[in-house]
C-alpha cells in the first residue's frame, strides 16, 4: 500500500527546472518500515540538496511574477505610507513585512499587529515584550524599527526595504521546501538558529525550537499542557542542550526530526 505521505506529495506541483524532486523521499516499500526509501540516508540527501541549491531556488523565486508583484507592492506602500496603520492596512504589504520576519501566520490579526509593533520595545510590559515569550520576532521587529519612536522612518530606508524583501524571499523558499517534503524548510531554519537556543527555556519559548526538538525526541504535543518545569525536565532527560552548539549534532537532530515527522521513527535520547 502506498503511504498517505506519498499520495499527498504526488499531488503537489512538480519542482521547477533546476530544483530537486524531494517526493522520492516520501516513497515507501510495501508495508512501510525501514526498508522504504525514506530513511536516514535519504533525509541527509534531502537536507544537503536543499542547502546546496539555495541560491538557485532563490533566483527562481525572484523571477516569479507573483513574488515580483508582492515585493513591488510592498515597496510602493512603504514609500507612500505616512503612518504604521497605513502600511499595516494594506494586506499585501502587511503579509510581506510579517513574513519577512517569520510572522506570516499572524497577518490576519491586524489589530494585534498594529498594537504590538507600535508598542515601546524598551517597556518590559509592552505588548511586543509580552508576545516575545511566544515568538521573539515581535520584539525583534519592534526594536529594529522602533515604530513607537521613529514611525516609519527606519523602515523606509532603501536598506530596510531590501532586507525585508530578501527575508521574504527566504521565507517563501522555506515554505516551498516544506511543501515538497514536510518539515524540510523548518529543519533548515532550525540549523541556522540552533546555537542561539542555549537554554532549555529558550527552546521551549521558540515555536521553531519547540517543534523541532520535541518532535525529534518523540515527545507528545500534549507536553505543552504541563508546567514549564515539567516540560524542561522532559527535554533535559533526553537532550543535552549544550550539544546544540555542535553543528554536526544539530544536523543529526534535524534528520531525526524529519524522520519522526514523516516516518514515525521511535524517539531516542540525544
């Protein structure tokens, strides 16, 4: 029997010229199990190919008419906007800005976005600081552009517009990788930030860190319902956080994450 994952991947659009067909990693032998194509070796190949083809994939996205329209619209709205509300009220500009900072899934919450970005990042009780406990990108944006103090001045610079545009392209690429092989884009992003997650509480406080680490360790999603102390204990019993400073260990960890996510491998102590 063909696995559900293989069926789902087969329905996705074929990779564009110059891409890599990750769908082969979703194939299984009859009855599944370790005998299928999807194994530790193929996961390693998937990661290596995705990283090696980064520039080619980004160039393909830059040539996409849809992406070009989005970025042109963003630049136009930023140039013409007088207030933060003017910018956020435009759905395309809002999506590009938020996605460029890893907050694309928050684009529908217009009121929250306005209040969070307009809040004072130096105030520990500000909304940006409170939301940072869930996703640090809120505070990063509020601090970087300091809308509460400078309005749109910092965002309007050519350098900032280019940075947001490049970030947006990068996030779009990761989304495409996730579509081709569930979790692949997430795994690559985690490899980039793993060294900054030097405490268990930081791992659990990061949506990205929590997803990769708990999945790789085979911890159930319900662990989030437990106290933070209990969650930290569960992670620390299975993972030496200091190892996230070792690129080779992180590479093995994200491979285990992909296997767990797509192949139902048993969790092990790292």
